[in-house]
């Protein structure tokens, strides 16, 4: 006995429309997962930055196509140090770094997230091994390497079909 089934263009369009709605939800949740994972990594990296470099910690940021969060660059001056010109350099560098990286996401797919540190000396601290009292070099790299499973878990949890 054969089953007679008709697929009309209306029924196919409805199925495709529903499928595309679900896919866009997954894409949105995937971006949310990426953003959550990026903040997790940023926070882990901040914990690993040398403690004596508080303004380096304050320079951490996360940006994506539709926003930036937790990236105010709240730099502090204690007892006149660092100098006013250095503070200005830290603030303007932070604004430039977040703006440039946000601009790089324009025209790319929705799922581009950037994690970084804007302090002008961050690359040197990250790449040069020194003896710090607490924390150390490769703080961003090790935050990524040491937490790969957790990062993937955060993304996967958000991207599930609901």
C-alpha cells in the first residue's frame, strides 16, 4: 500500500521558514555563548595578570558586533602614579582598542568576539617572562589553553535547540 503525499510550495515554504527561525535562534544563542565564554576567559586572564599592574587588569575588554560590555577601562591613579599623561594614554588607548576591534566585526558574520587588553604595555607583559609577585606572563594565552573544555561547554550550553 502506497502513501500519497503532496509537498506543495506553501508547505515547503512553511517548513523552511520554521527551520530558518530555529537556525537564527541558534545563531543568536551561539553569539550569546561566545560572549559569555569571552567574559569567562577575560576574567580568568585578569586573575593571572601580575597584581602589581592594576591598570593592565582594568584594560581588559570584550567587544562584538552588537556591543561591548565590562570594558570601561576604569584606570586608577594612586599617590600621583602613574602620571596624568600616562593615565590619558591608558584611557585613549582603551577607547581606540575597543573602537578598532568593534569596527573589525562590521561586515563579518554575527559571531565575531574579541578579547583583549588595551594597556599600551600589555603585549610586553604578556610576552616577556619576568618574576612577578602574583600572576605572570601569557595570562590571556593560558586562560584560553587551560579552560578549553569549559569554554566549549559554555558555548554549547547556550547554542542548544530549545
